[in-house]
């Protein structure tokens, strides 16, 4: 429908209308309060004149695009010459909105009050709840009280048939809880044994919404393009749907976890392990742990076997990016890891980092992410192998995550698009043994021995690294990872092209 604002006419899709209401609905309540005790003759005459004009206007609330991929809820009021015409407009718009089956009417909302800056409850109450109420969406809100509260509730207690979707207000950890709870419940109801790596999983029917209120909110940034609670709430209201791959991680025949963004061994695993000892520092612990692990510069030896994705899904170094409506994401990508064992390939070596990205892993600090061309829903992951190299070269690789340079255009970095991979570790060495030793009076001592207390001055190095699985440490290092195509659905539409935001209003206020 056409919308007029500030002398400019532009069209708004019915699907992006949030709500419509007659002005009378809001004004009547206020007037009744003001008129109480003032019902004299003169007031009656004034009220009669107002009643003639009442019902002649209605307000449409709709999605307006701002800069940096943000959305906001804008409002425009229309005036009609007749009351009947006003009613007809309102009823027609409401009927069309009701006919959009993808729009949710009941949501199950989980709020993590402890994540990030502990602002989740305030964010939901002030920015999200009013929008849900405006759109007529009913909610059942649960404030989580302990780790994995949301996961356990979804597994056993939640009456999922009552809802059109589940929403988390928190960070990536909270989203992971919902994924684990919802996927586990779906497989249990379908009689699927999740401990079998070869088992094909059943896709979840309920969509998941993310209201960002965490430290990094990588998932939200990679699927919407911004970490803005209002934008995410509007994507939920209009009923957007974005399929998303999920990787299952097994050790032998035992299920470990699901991953939706990053699996990291070596550098990123060590950073997470060290940062867990410094949780009291808040988000700053990641920067300190990252510096510390960069200085220790451990490399790990092991064997990686992988099943290439094959033709039709592009390459990790393609110039294309995962954007809203991307054809590769909408293609009927069937998992073909059962093609034959002959397709498996093997790489052995010493690695500083082994990363598997199921999405770009973009965030405000790294706008391109670890793998800029990774797609959300093509049934593949980008396997990034960073071989042993000097600190200077490794720093070059890390810095490219925040630049426009091709981060894979380095001789010690290789990347493969895969549907499945396995890793078997061997042992670990530290460069400190060769180039960071000092001949001191009391014997040989590492220069960074006093900085890194968990790697003592005697030169001992950890036998293995740890796997960082979406911010959680896995208990095993030998793993089998399989990508399940479009296992879950999000209330999102992918990152829209920048052209849709050109010549728009100034950046939306927080």
C-alpha cells in the first residue's frame, strides 16, 4: 500500500505492516479518564462535535529501513472523509495481515538475565515487548535461573504445540541452548538416535528468534546484518523465515554437541580454555586470552579427513556473499555424505588452528568474519587449516579478519568446503622450546613462562588443544563432524543487499 510521509510517497508491502489501529481506540481511553466528573451541559456539546470527527482516521505501523541494516517501526496516520470508509480500510488491512500464515501469534520467550552486560530484561521490556503487544502477539516469558535452563525446559516441559516459535533474549550461548533443546526434542519425538553419526536428523518445525543482548551476538549479526533488538523483533513480527544448517559433533558413537557457527581447535580452542579461568573479567577476558595464546604460539599435530562438498555449492574464496534470497541457500541441497568413502581426503600436518565455519561468523569486530563466503543453508562448512608458521605470519592472518584483504591468500592457510570431516590429534609442541629459551643461572626457562602460568617454566606444553564449539569446550579432541542441511529455521531473512538501504533515513536511534 502507498504511504505518504513528509511529502514523499513510497510503497510498503502488506507483509511488512506491523499493525493497524483506529485512532479512536487510543483516544477513547484517555478521554474517559479526563471526562470523569466533568459531564456538564457545555462539555456534552463539545463531546458531540468531537464524536463526529472520531473514527475518521487510522494509523498504520510498518517496517522502515534505516542505515547499517537496521529496521525501525514507523507510523503514518490516514484521514478518511467517512467513518465507514475508515472502518473498511482498517478491516481490510487486518484481514490481509491475518491471512499471512507465517506471522506468529503465540511465542515462547526465554530471557537470560546474566548474559553479556546483564541488560536482557531491560532490553525486552523496553524495546521488544511493546512491539509484540502492538502486533497482537501473545507471549509466555520465562526468565532463566541457571545454565541450560532453557535447554532443559524445551527438552521436557515446554508444550510446543501451543506456540508458533521460540525466542531467546541473550547472546550466542542462549541461542545454543534453544538449538540443543529444540533439536533434541524433535529427534526424540521422531524416534531418532542422536548418538549415531550416520543418522539423518529431522528438521525442526518451530522457528527460533534471536533478540541480541549478549557480548558478541555473532549469530544475529550473520543472519540479519546488525545487532539491534528492534530490528530482530520486527523480523519476528513479520514472520520472516531463514533456514540454517546445524553440525552434529560426535566422538566415536557418542553425541557431544551441535554447532551452528564455529568449531575451533588450536588457537581458538586455547583462547576459550584460558578465558574460562577469567570469567570475572567479563568480555575483556577474550582479549587477554587471545594475546596470551598468540604469544605462546602452540602448534598441534594431527590428521584431518574430510568429504568435499562437490559441485554446485561454490568455493570458499568466491566473491559472492550469503545474502537474503541467495540461490545457493534456497537450492534443494541434499546431504550426500553417503556417496562413497572414495570421496574422502586426508591431510596430515602441524597446525596453529583448525576451524570449521558453518556461516561467515561475522561480528562488529570482524565484519567479514572467518569465512566471508560461507552460506547459512547449503549443507556445507568451510574447513580452514592454518599450518605452523611464524608469529608474524600468523598475525597477518588474524589481522585480515578485520580487513578487506583475502584472508586465505597466504601460503600457510588452506580452506576446503566440506560436508563432513574428522580430526584425530597426535601430540603438541611449543615454539618456546626452540626460539624462546633463555640460558639463565637456574637453567633453561621460557621467556613467557611467568606470563603463562598454566604452561610452566620447565617447558612443558599441553598434550592436546581443546575444541571450541560455539563458545563451549568439548570433552574430546578426536571428533566426527557432519553438517545437517537446513535443520532449523530462524525468524530472519538473511542480510539484505546494501542497495535496499541506500538514500534512507538517518541511522535509527537505539
